C-alpha cells in the first residue's frame, strides 16, 4: 500500500508540474515529458497564429469597408441633383459595370453619332468627360444602356452629325459617378422611380465590338435608292 501511494504521488507530481523534474524520474519518462511539452508548444503556436491571422483579416475588412463608405459619402455629398432634369438621378458605381453603346462608322473609325468625327472611340481606350470633376454636366457625359437590346432600339433625334452613317454596337465598362434616366410613377399610393436602362456615364472603357456594321433601317437607302 505504501509503495502504491508513492507511485501515485510521483504521477501526480509529474502532472501538476510538467516543467519540473519529478523525483526518481528516469530517462525514458523525461523524454516522454519533453516530447509532450514540445507538442503542446506547437499546438499553442498554431492557435496563436490562427487567432492573429483572423484578427488581421477582420481589421483589414473593416478598414476597407470604412474607406469605401467614405468614398461613397464624398461622391454623393457633391451630387448636383438641382442641375439635372427631374427624370434623371445621380448614381455611383463602386465596381465596374458593363454597358452597351451604339456608335457610328465613318472612314473605318468609330465615332459619336451626336458629335461625328469630333469624338472617336478605340478598343481598349478609356474616355473621360471633358468638363467637370466628380459630377460633369449631363450634356458632357457619354450615353449608354444597360442591355444590348436597349441600345439597339434607342432612337436618335434628327440633325445629328453621324446619324445617317452605319452603326456598330460596342460593349463598354464604366465605374464611378453617373446619371441614370428613370420614369416616375405611383404604386400602392407610393411614388417610385423606375430606371429605364439609359445611363449617362462620366468615364468608360471600350472592351469589345458586339455587332457588324448595320444601318438605322433594314432598307439600306444607299443600296435601295428607289425605295
């Protein structure tokens, strides 16, 4: 009985004080204890690194969110709602947005239907409104549509410089401040504004040619002059 109590005491001493050499501890027991302590130290380091990485990731996300919020607040704080028609509203695209734009073809160049050869477009180039900083005037922006069908079906007023030339549908990418055309209505006694798909962007990049050259009417007057 006394020998058994002595063995239990030695075992308890090892468990309670793993870093202290227990009485009558042989080399094998010492090696086992050191190996256990090494494994515990490795686990502790892994847990600490995981916690630090998680904290760093959370802080970076919070900082990025705050920066994005500051940028949005700054963009909307200067929006010129009093300078645009009632059927237009200010919007901000924090991430790239794909739109579609119809342009004219003049002498193997893509030009603006409104401005003619005074405004040309090329694949891969970025274009910015000529006047204004954050919110340029509406008439200085570039008009595009959310869908390809909307761009192809859009009508143009008479008297434009390149209205009678063949046209091409371009795919563009925009980001930042823009103006969005909308329709006002009422639903369930509440007023609401519904976007029409027409957008005036302050900057964009031409990314792709979507169609071959086509004309405003299916009957090409240059080929069918008597029609």
